[in-house]
C-alpha cells in the first residue's frame, strides 16, 4: 500500500471524503500492479484512474457551482492542472510502457498534490458547502 486513507486530511463533507477514499483505493491498486509488472492490469487501472479522477473533480466542481462557492475558479484551476498531468502521464505510458514512470508519478507528484490540495482547497470548499 503506497497510501493509507487514514493519512489523508478529512473534510466536512462526507461525499468529498468518499470520493477521496475511492481515489486512494485505485491509486493503491495501480501502484501494486506496477510493482508486480502486470502491464495489462496497469493499462486497465490507468483508465480507471483517468475516469475516477474526472468523476472526483467534476463532482466537486458541480457542488461548488450549486453552492456558488467564491473560490471556484481557483479550485477548478488546480483540478485542471492535475487533469493535464494525468493525461500526459497516460500518453507517455502508452508509448514507454515504463511502470517506474507511473510509480514515481504516484509517489512524487500525485500523493503530495492530493494531500496539499485536500488541506488547502477541499477542506475550505467542504466547509462552505456543508454536509
Ligand atoms: Fe477532492
Ligand atoms: Fe478538489
């Protein structure tokens, strides 16, 4: 396990927390498929990750719009930057088939980003939206 859900900051909205828990599960499955060198499973899980991240971000964005959250453009800009990074990782994976690239991305980029993003953006947003 590369990331324990318990180590992520919790926010004041249960749907947000549930989205984060799903994300952690997929990240762990993907990381473990990389460790095993199971390329077919990595293919499948990269697609699951892309789909899940989109679901996660767009759900938050929809709730922000409904609640007319003042910092929507800033929060969405952070999502957009990670959307781009994950898409470019996926493109590069399709060419290189290098699992180490994915493992490095998860450890050095995605997990630190998730920790900081939840602490800095999701927590304020969840407080504004409520439960
Ligand atoms: Fe989030
Ligand atoms: Fe977010």
